[in-house]
């Protein structure tokens, strides 16, 4: 397979970029599940931008910087915020139906979420991600220059001129649906594979969120940073029959309050903003309440709003809870924190380019500098569409550079002396141990002792997984386990390096924030034969 642009991932970043660059050349987009399987499709809250007369760019910039705990790239924040309103208009022009005010002259109905000083969240009730994904997919289907392959899994990136000054990415090895591994050569490769929530036992992410893009880029030599900053969403539905179901931050934005098992509010003890504090603060507060009192969950009470309002404003949440026997108009909603968003990722510039020539990374897999140490609610979809446009602009302006380079031949995939894996337990056991280790030892509140134990156990898992990778025929589950175990090690190493508490990283041994850690710790692959060895290569002072 040969193409001009290879895009791996079918969320908002991948689809937006595909639509833009399709006017420059042939686009092949692969996704390891169905094309609708993405974190975008599950996004409930909305997309933040300055869209009202009462709001200003500087307000949005300020809120983002406060949430980011001193680690945002200020120039990136300003750039993204200033582009926000136009990117919303682009989505509307594409056919996205955001909710508008009744009798308000057609103005968008804007929500408010934790950490925002103004109402600025454009939404489609609690189906925003699904509505955006629908419109993007419809446009992609109509585009003759875009080919989409479902149930195709990228294994590793193709790198030509390895260990020379001409080293660059020229595509990826891809496991096709029939089990055959094929090299997909491309003049330009873009990773849009989403986050890595499945590294934790409890997550709001879809099952596909196994950190594939971050792991592949790292193995290819790309720099990775800020991996210690894993955002835990404060309110995921706590129910034995519910899996990965988020209770949107917008519920608190509309007046929902957090209460304990006795019905008492507690957020005022932790932050004067109460339920509208940033996600890191709310998640830690819930975690502390649960641990100190031995609770399985806390409760989100939105009964003050009434049934008609709740059914209209939060139709998905209302119906899902009702199906589980919870009438949110009459009963508080049981909730717990869960892994939600990776604020770190592959280090990229303002056009989405990684440190590997020919490789862009967009969306949750990338670290642009927008989120810093803690993402402001509803800034992720905004970042995806802004960077899709910025990346397209680079490709458009450098089209001659991209298309003038010949694509070298590559080796066919070789399985060597691999044999069939006849015991899936070898994969499943490590999956279970890994996710429980990360949840118990590298979660919302950390200690150095637990981090060191996690590193020891993860090192053992990584070595075993790499051995399986060499000994057995490749499979989708093995690829995912290999990627998520590497991402887990990066999170642990990054957490051990930051000997302070800042943003989403809270370690009891170092509870204070320190000025000498006002920096990004940048990691790259170790100079050993082990591709998973992680080493600190640079500190970027801010």
C-alpha cells in the first residue's frame, strides 16, 4: 500500500485532518475498530471557545493557564483560543448541529463547566462528541480522495535512514483485518490514536484507548513529555452494569452538587469554587472522602432542576441512568473518579510535527502545551480542530517538500520463527495485573514507595510482553498490551522524576509545588537494545 497521507485514528483530530489534506493528495485512514469507535464519540460536555459578547479571549486564556498549573505553553494557549470561534464556525458549516437558545435570535446555547469563568461550551446536549463525529464521518464518506479501512491495527512506524541524518517516517506496518501484516508507505504520516485510559482499571475511555500512537512514536525515537499528568474525571457512573459511562461535567455546571452518603455537601472544604473547581481538585476531594470514610462512591445531586429540564438537557445521561433504575430527577447519581484524559504525549510543535521527520501527532496522543499540568474542561475537542487546521496549513505550504521525496522500498514483515499463541491467558493475565497495578500504585494520589513498586512490576511485565512479541504470531490484543505496558512505564518514570505536587500529579512525599520544577521533563527511548527503556533527555524550563 502506498499513499500520500497515512492517518492512523478516526476521532475528531484524524477525520478533521483527513478532510483538509484530501485536497492535497491521496489519503488513507486506518482505524483499529469501527470508524465510530473513538473517545470523540463518547464526549458529552462540548467544545469550548469564546462565542458570547460577555466573554473575551483573555478570559479563556486565563482560565486555561490557571487550570494548567504553570505548565502551559502561553503562546500555544493564546493561539488555540484565538482560533477557537472560527473552528466552531467550520464545524457548523460542515453540518454539526449545536444547540441554540430558544427565542435568542439563533445564538448558541452555551454551557459552563468546572474551571471556566464564563459560559463558553458549545454543545449538542450531552451528545456533542457523537454529533461532531457524525458530521465528520458523513463528509469523509462523500470524499473520493479518502479511503477508510476499519479493523486495521498499526503495529510500528516505518523509519528510513535509521541512525542517520536523513532519518524519517515513511508509514507503518499494519495488521489487516485478515491477519496479514502489510507495510503502508506514505509521504506523510499522522498519528491520531487518542489516549491511554485503559492503562487504569477504571476509565471513562473506550476500549481502544491503549496509547498506541504514543508507544509507536516513542519506539520510533520521538520525544515524549508530561506523561505524569493523567486526568481523572471526577464523576463516572458507579453501577455494576455500567461500563465507562461518564456523568458530564456540565451536570455540575448546571447546578449539580456533590454529596456524601448522608446527603452532605463536602466540596466547600477543599475549594471555594465548590463543585466548579478544576477536575484535579474535585477528583482528589472525592478520592479523599471515599478513602477516609470507606465509601464505595459519592453522589451527584441534580434534583433541584426538575425532570423536564434534565430530560431535555441531558437526554443520554437521563435515559442511561433510568435504564439502570436511577431517576436522576428524584435520586442522587452514584459516582466515582476514573481515568479520563492524558495531558502529556508526543512532543509536537505548533503545526503538530513531532521530533521525527515526516511524523505528525494530533489530538490526545500529542502534547502541544495547551493543557499543561491539568486540562481545562472541553478544551480537548477545541485543540483537535485547531491543530488539524494548523497541520494542514503546514502540509499545504510545504507541499513541494513533502511530495518531492521518493519513498524508499521497505522490507516485508517477517514473523521469523514465531508460533501460534494457543493460551490467551498469557495476554489476559498481564492486562489485569498491569491495570490493577497502575490503579493502586499510580493513581490519583501517589507515593514514592508505590511508584517504585509499580516500576519494578512494570519492568517485569514489559520484558515478558516483549518476549511474547518475538515468540508468537502478532495479534491485535498483543499489540495493544505491548503499547499500554510501555505507556504505563512512561507514566511511572515521569511521576518519579517530578518531586513535587502540581496539577494532576499529587505525591504525598512532596505535597508542595516547587519553582524549580516549573518545567517539562522530556523522555526518549533509552540507548539500549530494549526498545521500552525510558530515559530523561531534556528539561524545558517554562
